[in-house]
């Protein structure tokens, strides 16, 4: 067995680096030396005990990028030495997969949230020989090495730096996919974005790429609005100063609402507002995680032609959208690196604190 180091959550709020023994690869697995791993809101919800998705002990992390060290005997299209991104795993055979929406794979939960492989096994054991759950999004990338599945590993274009690309596999894919794929934002249109984390800021960058004329960032902290302006927002709305959001948006657009909106906070009250600010026939993408909560809506708003679209990973085939976003990044048109703050894996407590407080829009760990 090989020895690696991983960030093991043994219980909510109990996280620490541990040496782990790595079992041999299966035929459909890929061993990736992790160069960057984002801290996502979903990781924090699990760490805080608000989302009971995984058994413990477990290695978290689901936004990884790095270099392939080894591939299983049945893996094709990926070779040792390839720089890759990791994202959600999928079976590749169900109706959702074959129609280009692997985020809704029929095997999504057992492949990404079971804490192990389909047969219940896991790649890791701790120093005492006990199993440690892994395979979160089939990567568990808060470690120096990740065992991924052939379905969720994608080569990145030459010239791209894996050390800044970890967040692309979830947060960036979700925000950009919401705009470019789900909403299909049209040139000259208006877009409102709620939530200035990596998802919301990626949505703003994508809206700029799509040619939206009016991109409204809505937040409650000056630092969040400053990041939004840097990402490409044309208008900033501070909810601490604006009490009538509908009137504020009409003063910006000259119309009673926007054509599109993106919600990236996970708060049901904000989800409601993201629907309310739509013009008739407008379209909203809900991306925030709000499990077990209730969303109240006025049916009249829906009847008047508004579309509400919940989305996982932007409803996009990662093998198509990820290279597109990375190419935009290389062209300087998707400057995700400007919102990242980088930390060694050994400083993960510091990084998590900064992510929770909003001091950084996207914390990125480096083993």
C-alpha cells in the first residue's frame, strides 16, 4: 500500500490531517496527485453537520485539479502525466448520462455520496487499519492524492495551470453553466445575481462573456460588491441600503424586472426574491443548497410566464463546458484566479475560517 495524507472529518467540526494507506486502484479508477482543491459551501455544510450526506470518518473535498499519477487497467483517454480537472462522477449509461446531463445520473448518490465505491469498499485505511470513507464526488480531494473515477476526470487544455483550476469542477461549473447552459443568456439582456461566492461571481463572469448589457450584483457586504465589480457586474445593489429591490432594479433596467436571475446563496428567502425580480417570461436558475427547507412562491408570478429552474452543476456535460471555461480563462475573459485565496493544506482551519466569514470568495487548498 502507498501512504498519503488526507484531511479526515471524524465528526462534525472535527477535522485533522492524518496519514492514510491507499489500496490498489480498481480497473476504472485514476490516481491524481492533487495540486489544488477548492473549499465549497457544500463541504462546509457537511463539516458543520447541516448536511448529513456522508458517513464518518471521511475525507472531504470535491473541487480538485492535479496531475495523473496512475490509471486503472480499463481506463482509456487519460494517461499518467496528464493535467486534469475532477468533477462529479456518473455511470455513463442511464438516460440522464446519455442525454448529456450527468449531474442527474441515476447512480449519482451511490457514486458521489455513499462514502465508498458501489460495493461499499473505500480506498483508504487509517494508521490503525480501520476504513476511512472517501470517494466524495468520487475524489475526496482534500488530500495530496485523490482516487477518482474515469467518468469524472477531464484533461485540461495545454497552458492551463492546475493550481488555480480546482474550483472549476463544481462552483465555477455551476455558476457558468447556469448562465451559459441553463439560462442561455442572450446578448443585450439583463441579469441579476444573488450571492457573491464562487458560484455567483462565476455567473457574473459568464454573463459578461454572453454579452449581457446589464449585470446586477445584489449583496449585503461592500467586499462582496467590490468583487462583483471586478468580475464584470455593471451595477451594484447593497441590500443594506436598498429597501425596495424591485424599484431599484426598475431604475436600472427601465423595466419591471430582469430577463434572467441566478440565485447562489442557498437561502429560501433569497430564492423567493430571485423569482420576484424577474420580468414576465423571465427565467431564474436556483443553484444554492437549501435541503429540508421550504420555498414559498406566489403562483401568479409563475403563471405569468416565469420559469424556475433548479440546477446541479449547470446541467452541463463537464467534458464540453469545462474546456470551454478553461479556454476563456486562458484568454483572460474568465479571471477566476482574481477571486481565489491560496492556502497550504496544513492551514486548512485558517482557510475554512476565511471561507466561512466571507473574507475570501474562494479558498483553494494546496497539499
